[in-house]
C-alpha cells in the first residue's frame, strides 16, 4: 500500500495482489498500468475510537447528588439511539479538547449513533460562546420554552416548530457562517438528537398556571438525569445547546459550585465564559405571573435557572461530528487538542 490507512482496490492490467505484492503475468509488451488504492476505514483512528482507547469506558455513574471532580473518566449510558459514552470528572485534567471550524470544543459524549457531541469553547479562554441573548425574547406563554415552537393553543400544538427561539437564531447564524459557508457540512452528523424536554411532571399546562417540567424534578429533587428524549416533538437535529441533564452527567449538581467541571473550566483553569452565565436548552418551570424559566450554568459551574427572556445569558453551540471523522493529530489536551479530518 502507498501508506498506512489504504488498501488495494484494482488495477488495469489484470494482475493479482497477495501480501501487498502485485503480480502481473504473461507480459508480452510494454504497457502502463494504473493501480488504485482506497482508504481502509478499518485502519483509521476515528475520534470516537481514539477517545475510548485513551479513556476505557466504565460502568455508568450512579450518584448524582454531589459534584464529580475526581479522576477524568468516560462512562457508559444509553440514549434514544443506543449506547452513549459520556465524560465526567476533573475537567482541568481531562483530555477531551477538539479543534474544529476555527475554534476549540469540549467533547460532551459519544452519542448512541456513534457521532461525537461537542460543546463550543472558543479559543480556550473566556470566550467560549458565540453571542449574548435571551433564550426567547418572549416569555409570557409556555410555548416559548421551545427550541422551536408554535403558539397553537394546546400543549401538543405548542410543540410545533414553525418559529425559532432567540437562542436558536444565534446558533443558526454561527452555523451558517462557520459550518455551511466554510464547507464543513460533511463533518456534521445531522441525525444526532438534541433534546428540548418539555414533558410536565407537576402541575397542569396553561397560560395562567404554575407547573414544573420533568427536568426540574429529575435534577433538583431526585438527582436522576437521563439521556432519553421521550417525546418525539422535543427531538431536534443538526445543532443545539447542552442540556441540563448532560450537565448533571458531566458532574454538575443543582445549586452547587462545580468549578472543575469540563463544561465550565478553560485551559487556564478559569471560566470558559468569563463572568457570564450560559443557557441550556432545558426548561425548568413556567409561572403564569412571571413566565418561562430555563436551566442555566452560572459562575463556578453551578446549575440553576433563569427567566427565559433575560437577555444577558451567553450561547454555546453544541454540534456532533460524524462517527467516521478521524484524528489527524493532537493528544486531546487544551494545548494540543485533537485535530480531525473526514475520510
């Protein structure tokens, strides 16, 4: 083979290949032969496999009542597409940095379909966001917790997708400029699921009511995060934000500082967003008087909530790279992040 990672495919002279030796028989005159090699995908170091080699997966975490700032580890879980592998532990010692589309990213997890989910981290300093925005500038209707939504007059119809939230628009603008216009769309897995979990746990849906979404009970009360997105209407693709459940799997806890979590810490062991809080795409509750409330990550990595129309939060895109993306260099550290290519 011409170099590692390729295998013989064909030739124009009818020869045979054995042990990487091409044999052409019955040569009676001079003739030019074209030998074709193709990429041997089985020999490539995919990003997902490289991560699992460096961090052999462990059984899933079972205690989510206290922060995890221990040894950086990759844990096994399940989502709606299969087995997922997620990072947790001391983010200052975690080699889950990736360089892509002119920016640094932190690996959140390997999705159930094999793609790799990334959280935007900017240059690796305090600029780990692409804009400042409310989750939605409108907040006096429960429909406005939607990543996309439709004001349709009922719980089910409000889960339409005719209108993009303010946060969605920020990410979409970044995506068009840095992925589509940069011709990087072939790197992106557009089938990965980004969950805007809107099922209600306590209370009843209504414009004037107070009610709580399942995430509030899972993360504030029972400390039992999930990767499952049970309602198909809450599943979005192409890009999203980190979910509050993913923050919990990564070592965060409701109303508790977690300053070493990878989603918070930058390459200098400070905040990836400076003194700014940042939004998740997970609704917390709706108050008929004050409107929508979304989960956010505050200073020191603390998981809390904020009013959905509060405009000083920052937006950190989340994308997923295809399972076929391969590592071309780096060791995953902040100073030497993984570089990637598409075969």
